[in-house]
C-alpha cells in the first residue's frame, strides 16, 4: 500500500499555507499527487477554465520525503483530493514566526494512513509546536485520479516575464468587480493590461456596469518581453490576481507563455523547490491578430493541447464575448449534414471534430491522454457517476435524455465520450 | 422592605468600569444572569440548560468602596416564622438581571483606560487643583447600588462632567441549584496557561465538531493531556505533554503531588490524576466549551479539574489591570456536565490515540 510521509520546516509550512490560499481561489477541492520525486497540488476551477499545478520538489522543499506508491498503482503515484478549506484550517497563517510566539510550530509531519489493516484512511498532519504541544489532524480524503493540463511551450512563442512585486502594484488598480483582463502588446513599446467588464443589461436594468482600467507598462520594464505586436489575449482578472498575489509571496518573477487567443496560456514561477504553473483558458478574437496560420503548429499540436476542458469558454454562454466559432474545414462540414436538422441548432459544434480544437480527436491516440489504463471501456464509463469533481475528462454518463440521444446519434461519428461531456457543459 | 431605605443593600464604587466589563464579558453567553450579593463581593452566574454554568466573582477588592448591608431584620418580624428559609436567602440577596444590558451599560463611555486617556472634549488640565477630579482619580467612576429587594440595580457612570444613571430591572431568581462539583474527589487536575487552552479549542473548532474529548494519563512517567474532537472533515487532537522536562515527573505511585517543580515554566504546571494507571477520558459538548473561549483568551492561567463523576470545572485566573496598584487577580468559573460515554466507538478512538502517542513518545525519547 502507498506510503507517503514527509516533514516540513515552518518556512515550508507557511509556503504551503500561501499556496493553499491561492488554490482556494480556484477551487473548493485540491487534488494531491505524490510521486517519488515530487509532490503536486492541483486545482481545476468549476468552469474548467483554469488549472493550477504547484509542485514541491522532494529534495529541496521538504526536510524529509518518502513516497512509495502502492504496487497496484499504474504509474507510481499516490493521488487523492481534499477540501481546500480543511487543509487551510490545518496550514494556518503564522505557522512560521521567527520569534517563536504562540501558533508557531517547530516542524510539521505529514503522513498518509492508507493501509487496509487500519480502520480509517486518513491524511494525518502533525504540527509539533515548541513547548511540547502537538496538534494532530486526521483529515478525510477522497481517492481520485489526478489529471494534468498539458502545455507545449514550444508553441507558445509569446512570452514575457516580470517581477511579481511590480505586477502586484498594477493589479491593485483593477476594479474589484471586473471580470476580464486583456493583455495587449502595443506597437509603441508598451504592454497594456486592461481589466474590464462588458455591460450587461436586462431590459432597462443594468446588471453589470462597464468598468475599464488600463495599465500601460513599458516593455522595457519587463525582464523579458517577446510578444507579437498587436496581439490581444484575454484571461480572467480573478485568476490573474490570485496568481500574482501568490507569486508575490515568493518574491519571484512571473513568466507568461502563450500563443494566440483561444489557446491556453500558462503562467509559471517558482523558487526553492516550489514550481507553480497555471494553465488558463484565453479568449479573444484570434482572427484579428495577424497571427501566423495554424498550419505550422500542426505537428506539435498533439502536445500543445491541454486537457479538453481547459479550452472551454463559459463566457460564451453569457454572451459577453462575441467569439466566432472555430473555422471548420469543408470536409468536416459535410459530415454534419447527416445529423437531424433539429439538433443542429442546439449544438452546432458538438458533433464537429474541429481540427483546431483542443478536444480530443476521435482519430487520435487517446491512450496517451488517459491517466490510467482504461482497458475495459465499460468499467470506465461507469466509474464516475458524480461528474462533479475535477477530472471531467473522464467519460461519464449523465442522467439526461437529450444527452443519451446525442450519444446514439453520434455513434456513427465515433466521438469519444470525453469530448461530449465537456461540450455539453459548455453549451447548456 | 417597604420602609425608608436610607441604607441601601449595596453600594459599590469602582474607578474602572472597564475591569468589571472585562470580567463579566467572559460569561456573556446567556440573557439573564443571577447576581448574588454577599459580604465578599458580587457573584454573577449564568446557566445554560443546566448542563453548563459560568460565574464571575467581582471581589470587593475590585471596588474602591464596597458597602454591603444585609437585609434589615424587619421582614422577619412582619412575616410568619415559617419563612425561615426565605430569610436566610434574603441575607444574601439574589436576583436576576439582563447581562447583555449590564454589559452595554458598563461600556457606555467606551472602554478607554481611565488612567491614560481623557475624553477629547476635556479641557486642558492647567487649572487643576489638588482636589480636581483628575487628581483624585474620580473622573471615571462606576457606582453600583441596589437599594432593596425588588429595586432596580442602579449603575451610575461618571466621566469628567458627564454622568449617566442606568437602572436595570431586577428579576426574581430562577434557579438555586448549581452543578454539583465534588472538590473532595477529584479525578484529574491540571493547571496551564489560558492561551494554550484557547489555542487548542480554536484549533479543534476548525473541524466543526459535536463533542470534545478530554484525555489525561501518565505516559511513561510524564503527564499527558490531550483534547480531541472530530467532525465531518476529519478529526483533530491537541496534545500537551511534558516533553521538554528532562527529569521525569514524580512516579505515578505518588499522584497527589504536583509535578516536580521546574525552573522553566512548564506546559502543565500541576498534574494530578486520582488513578495514574489508567487513562481518564470524558466527553463534553463542544459548543458549550467554546462558550468559555473568551475567558480562555484573556486568562493567564486555567485550572482544569474533573471530579469522579466527570463534571468538568474550568477556573480561569484573569489579571485585571488595576492601574498603579499592580495587577489584581480575579476568577471566572465554568462547570460542564459530561456527555454520556458512547461506549465502543469511544474506546476505539482511545486506543488509536494511545497507540500513536506511544510511537511519538518513543521518537522523542530517542531524540533526547
């Protein structure tokens, strides 16, 4: 059975607190993946538009670290998920206090009780305080599979990097209620960070007021700025703020990698054995920017795809962004005519394998994508009935009549269920 | 009762309403508080469903002047001799008042420290004489008086030239029985810093538990005290063990002596177990214990006692600032009725705790 135990010094425990605060802004639950050489916290937000993976290096970050995955586990890892809130109540603030006042700890021991001969499976965290006080927490956890969003930095030609402290000053100007952030590489040697909210009215009632804050930064203020001129890319302000605030606690530089709108963007930073990577969906009019044609990217496309959910665009539902559907090649379009016309209106894209899509293509090798070997397709389908935890890319059944009908109709197109669930969520 | 009361039952003057407020705030978990007036001071007690009670004693030393006049003997002459009991009760008048109102009243001028602040509208003190209020320490006074049984409790607060009189309605006493706690047959007693207990309770609160379990035993000759709680998200336990003490605690055969006196402040100052060979375990409702949290946070020390029936007594020693005279000590008491032991489930948890504790002990032993 899996053995996982490690020890943290107060400084490291305080960093765990900081990262949990950051992950808490993305998701209620945090998934844990422990491997022999590293320990990773991941979080996927509820709209599947942002994915965070924070890896702690086994040698650098921990005082001691031992992870022996169970024999049966296919790829040598221990995974589980827990409530962020529960972990945060253990990894409180002020764990690290140089003066050693109350609340400060001497060290922190974490182990997982996962043996069948013990009555309870628990994630055990032991905070050893200075004066002989020991606080032990036994948290329940849920066994889950952890998936990772893949991101191919070779494709992401647009890069910039800036010290998080400077970036933190800029985000303070963004309005608290704003939703979107447009990162624009101007042609006058400036980058513009514009936070805004689209005005939404319902009849005469104004539901959301437009509020725009634009922060223009000279590109010379960046440590590195290598972005195609005139490129707009739009992400969520809330995510960006959470990332910058956390990066600032590490006093490090924030690096951004992206290719073009509608393709994932990655923020990356880290120090002292902590590596943080956030893969975010982006939006924006990708036709507007004079981007290179997608063709050169095709060879590496398989690697650049994030997991299918990362590309979902929940904002399309709100109608805030007018985003053209991806261009569909004529060959694909012809296949759609087989579908009944009534369905076409509701889900024009669901049956269309889009060559530019990040979704899994039916004709591609799915096996590489699956985190574990799904030899038995039938079992796999029944595996997750809740469909609410992080890994939506698993094939799931829904108790919805329309969906099941869609499935039968799609049979001849042989699209993997992986694709459908995510698309259904995006369109309904 | 009905004749001229030129001699009120109680007149007490304090120069710091703040002190009284801080003490009474510790037991502010119920609407009504019983007030018992005696020669030694005022005793405020509150009660929750007869399973928890808290009381704060305002010693007469907290007041600059304290005059208690037992109820005049006239009632006895008026009434029949069979009212012996009432007479006895009336010698220490008891009544109920609304505790939240009293607390509101006491902080009517805010909670500024009288000794180092004056109201912003106060004039400059250049014209003060030897008899001015500031010099006499009279600019911030709280006068409590209770004229006779049935009369309102009147509180007069004075600050500079402003004085406020509040009359709080008194009610008939409601209960007389307090939770029995047998001081003679203690099962367990320990004294520790109040902030440790507060810290532990707030840690345990994060699991949103129903009940709180208390464990005490001698672990390899060393005192061991733990609080444990479990909720839907998991369980949490805070252990206090005397691991920094290099010399072992007194042998368990000598339980009625406190731990060896130590130069450095011990985590558990006193540790007594009536039966050191076994583990004491009792369970209390967490929500009730949490009501004592305010007292824990301000207390310097807390004495945790449990009698053989499992009734838990928490006695908090609270230092109130008494200006130049140095710190005075007041006590706030809580008593809790235990929950009935749930049997097997409890034993299982018990064993887990002991098993892990034993492992840990081994570890520390090796380190040492």
